[in-house]
């Protein structure tokens, strides 16, 4: 791969932005996954294991997402 530093930087920014976008979308699904207990039906021990294995989220991050959802209701 023969990229200039600027092109490499632009690709890093683009892929980073895309990763953030998809991670945010995944996070938006977690409250419904938790409510339906989908993680159990798919063989995961907990919502935390589900989020970590599928999206690399920490337990603390998942707790914050679920607590925010609970507080909004």
C-alpha cells in the first residue's frame, strides 16, 4: 500500500468516524436487547458478555447505557 501521510490520516479519520457511528447504533439497541433478554436466548451469560463480545463495550459503559434508559422512562 503506497499512501501519503495525508491520505493515511484521512482514511484513519473516516474509519474512526464510521466505527463511532456503528458503535452508537449498537448502544442504542442495548436497552431493547436487555428488555427482551435476547442475550440469554443467544447463549450469552449476561448483557455485559453480549456487549463485550459483539462490540467491545466495557461493563461500565453498558451499565451507564442501561441506567440512562431507565432514568429516561
